[in-house]
């Protein structure tokens, strides 16, 4: 995954310099109507994978496969520890030009258990400013087609979609060049609108984390231009390590500036907070981190709709500190996160 702390534009010499430009689209300030997170649970359903969680656990996740491999190798203690990840609901990140097979698999699995599938839509053009997670659709029309296919595959299933991590914060911090801003706002607004046509889909626009954009006020107008009024809220701390206390405080302030908009928090790796000190690439595979609060919609905070594991614990942030390519499963790192978990 990409860097989720504050960047400067000076590192972006490799950014692409061509794109179809479209005018931005603003929105009104009223929060969108709220859709229930998931279906009510009855005594006839399978037990929740974790206390208070209505979200789907993928039985074929990398962590689940690793547990089975450890068991086959006789590494029973490692398998036991890694179940702290494998038995929790983690967001699905459909990749490639065709998201339909992966989305369909997830919503089918979730529906069979009466649960909610959690997704990340991460394919915006000029993604991650050409950094570790560079890529995305090659132009706006390709992105529109991708989002349409994604939404159609969700259908009437219960789903949460965290929309385009980094996309708005990279406008705010100057990482995304100005010539792409209007198109990005337009594409994000259209993506929110398209996903919200699905009757049981909730959409959260990514808003970075408090160690990256440290003034919530800087995010207000960009989020409005990106369609926050039509979304269910914003997401915070995706792939980062900021504490729940810090994120909730930041989110509460931003929510107030947006008229009471709700938000979600990525708690996948923030159990011990961020790496101490102002170190280079503190965001990228930092040592000594731990799993955070397991995914749940019982947050005890009326503004926080859910604690979610958006970053898949054990997936590398990039080729730093001995890690593989961004998004690649790294079992040793996963085991470290799980061993240090406090719950």
C-alpha cells in the first residue's frame, strides 16, 4: 500500500503528465441518508466471527491459507497465533481491469452467512502519484466502466465500500498535480453516485489520517467536491497506525465541519500506535506494530460507524525494511502483528 503520512510534492518527478480533464462537481452540505450496515442477526445464523461484528470473513484469505500451511508443517503455535488474523473480517481489494469475479465471490460468501462484505475501490487514474502503489485505470472512461462493473456485481447485497484511499488527501497535499484535480473530483463524485444506486451499499470517501493532513479544515472543500454529501461518510487511518484516540478526535472535528458526517476507522495495525519518532518511511512496514481493535460496528461512538480492518494485516506496504512489493502477503510480518495483539 501507499504512504499514508504527510508527503510533499517535491518527491514526485515521476508522475505522469497527461489525463482527460473534466470539470469538478460540488455537492450540498447535507449528509446522505444512512443505509444500515448489515442485516439483523437471528439465533438461526452462524455465530459472529468476532464479538459485535456483522462482517464477512473470507475462508480463502492469505491468512487462512497460511494457517492451513502452518498446520500441515506442524507449526501449530504459529497457526494458532495467525488465526487472530485469519478469523477476522478483512476488506477485499478487487484488483485488475475486471473487479467482477472477486466482488461476486465476496458478496456471495457474505450473503450465504447473512453478513456484510467490506471492499476497497482502489483504481483511480494516477493512483498513488507513481509511488509504491502506482497504477489504476488508464483514463477516466476506463475508471467509470470499472466502477460500474464493481457496483453491478454488488447488486442488492449488503456491502461497505471504502472509496479510493489517498485520492482526496493527495489533492490536498499537492502530490497529485493540479491538472488532474478537476477530473479526479468528477470521477469520485460519479463513483459515489454509482455505488449508492445499490440499495444496501454504504460508501465512505477516504480522508487520510491525522498525521498526514493535520488540519481537518483543509479536507472540507475537497471532500465536498468529491461527493461526500451523497456518501455515507468518510474513512480514516487506512493502512496507517494512528491510535483510535487520535483518529476519533480528528474525525470528530472533521465531522463537525461537514455537518455531522459519520466515519469509519481502520484499526488493522494500530494496536501499538505509530512508530515512535520522526523516522523516514515510518508508514512503510514499521517494526513492532500490533493488530488493533477487531472489526465491529459497536464502537461506542455515535460518529464512528465501524472499526474495520481495511489494510489486510500481513500485506506489505512496499519494498522497504525487507518487504515484498506493495500488497503482497508477508507471513513473517503478519505473525509479528498477531503476536503483539492485545485482544
